[in-house]
C-alpha cells in the first residue's frame, strides 16, 4: 500500500501544481497583449487589465513556486531510487528550468514595480521576458517527463546509467510533440477560462467595454491554440504509437492486434473480458491515425504480459475526456472566428453562454491528459528501464504524509481562490459598462 500512497501523493501534487504552471505560461501573454493595446490606444480598460492580470500572475506564480518546490522534495523523498538512477540525465533539464524560473521571477518583479520607474519599452520588454521564461520553464520540465516515456542518451551497465549524452536525452523522440502539446494546452485552457469568466459578465452587461476587451484578448490567445491543439495531439499520438505500444493500446482500449484496427469513440474497457464495450467504432480509423495506412496492423494489449498493462479502465476514459474537450474547444474556436468575421462576436448570447460553460473545461482536459501520460506509462517510471515499484522509497507509513498534503493543498486552494476573487475578479472598474 505504501507504493499506492506514494503514487497518490505524487499525483495529487502534480494535479495541483499543473494548474499554476500553465497559468504562469499563458497569463503573461495576455498581460503583455493588454499593455501593448494600452500603449497603442491609451484606453484605460487595457491598463486596468494589464495591472489586474499582473497581480493575478504574481499570486499564482508564488503559489506555483511553493508547489513546485514541494514536488522537488517529493521526488527525492518518495522516489530516491529513481533520482539516484536518473538524476545524471534529468538533472540538466531541471537545472535549466531553475534558470528559467529565476529569470521569470526577476522580470516579473521588474514588471510589477516598474510601471512608474521604467520606460514604456523597457517595461513591456520585462513582460515579454516573463512570457518567454514561463514557456521555457514548462518546456524544460516536459522534456524530462518525455525522457521518462522515451529514454535515450545513455547506455546501461551493471544496472547503472553510463555514457550520458544530456542533449540526446533532453531532445528525446517524445520531447518535441509533448512540449508543443503542453504549451498549446496551457494557452488554450487559460485563454478559454479567462474568456469564459468575462463572458459571464457580458451576459449581464453586454455593452461593458472592459469585459469586451478582456474577452477579446483572451480569445486571441485561446483560438489559435485550440485550433492547433488537435494537430499537436495527432503528432503526440503517432509518437506514442511508435514508441509505447502498450500505452497506445491502453489509451485506445485496443486489445487484439489487427490490421484495419477500428478507432473507438467512447466505450468502457473490460480488462478481464479483454474487450471495450459500448464504443462507436470507425473501421480502419486507428490504423490510419497511428500509421497513416488503414491496413496497417496495430498492436493490442493481448501482445503484452498482463503485469505490463497500464490501467486501461482509467487510461481509456481519461483519453476520451481529453479528446472530447479538445474537439469541443476547437469547435468553439471556429465559432468565435466566424462571429468575429461577421463582427458579431459579443452580440451572440449563445456563444457567450457556451464560452461561460467552457470556463473549466481546458483544465479538466489538462488533468485528464496528464493522467493519460503518467498512468499510461505504468508499471514503468522510466519506460522499459525501471518499474515504479522499484523506485519508491522503503520508508513505511506513507499514508500520513498523503493525508497531510491533501489537507494542505485543500487549504491552499481555498486561500488562492479568495485572493484571486479579491484582487483580480473584484467589482467591475468604473466606466466599464460603456
């Protein structure tokens, strides 16, 4: 059970931290866009948006720093054998992430306190650097996770990692697809969430200039990311199909190796019966998506020993949730583009209601996607090299820290929500209703 508690604690910590990580990537982009608009137009609403979003970025950056530090400690305390084994490789991307983090912190401080002290161009440059550093910070961490999925850049000797090539390890086969997919997911999730929050106010006050401009900036970030996300997902899926055959079979609920493998939409996998029930099947669809050829054979879970199966009953539904939400957000982006082209974006109450209801969906997709990534790799912590059970600490009674961290994260979440409500989502500024 200690292995289960260690995995639950790590999963809880990752699920909590990822929210702040993606906001730290995407919110500065909107903050900078608002400042650019203010410098060009001198409209007060844009200045108010830039300062509010900067305050929100600062709060969430601080919480993300704390939760990220906790994760660093947990890697060493819960998974010491993994760190001893893989530390020489993942040390480089984690060190680079640390540099990006400090760069982000420095320029965020300049941005927050430099409104009156820096020239406009220098102040805007600080915001741009916050955006770039935030994206780099996330990208470096994702390359380390990608290495765990497709380990390269070393050789094994006497159970140890030898001849490490840190660049080959960091630029492993899964790195490019995972980094692009993660960055787009961050921009789409945060952009849609912010647009949805302001759409809620626009349903009450349709002429509110402040919320119109806020929603427009958020959609400028969310729409391209949401449209590109299915393409990056296809790229990531093809990488998994080549490099992690059991994981690919699990996320598709695919048990029997066959050509013209069907693409399953929905369905409930039954691991004992070795079939996925109630799915809508598209003949040859899975073969086409995985290999570009509808007649290409796709390996099923039956080809692998039962003890090497990922938890298919969890991975497949999580994958379906991620894909369904990604498809919906892409459709919402197309809808927004059509309304913008017709100059009726904020006149459509149906669209505003859809955007409001979509507020949390990007984050749900993010959490589901990380479940697919992490659970889909099980029972391996490093694919094909080290099992999760062999990496966990021998320290007993891990239930206690799991319960303790659950309470702490719950309390911290309540505090963050209260702070954001008071500093970012406070009452509409004067003059915002037109």
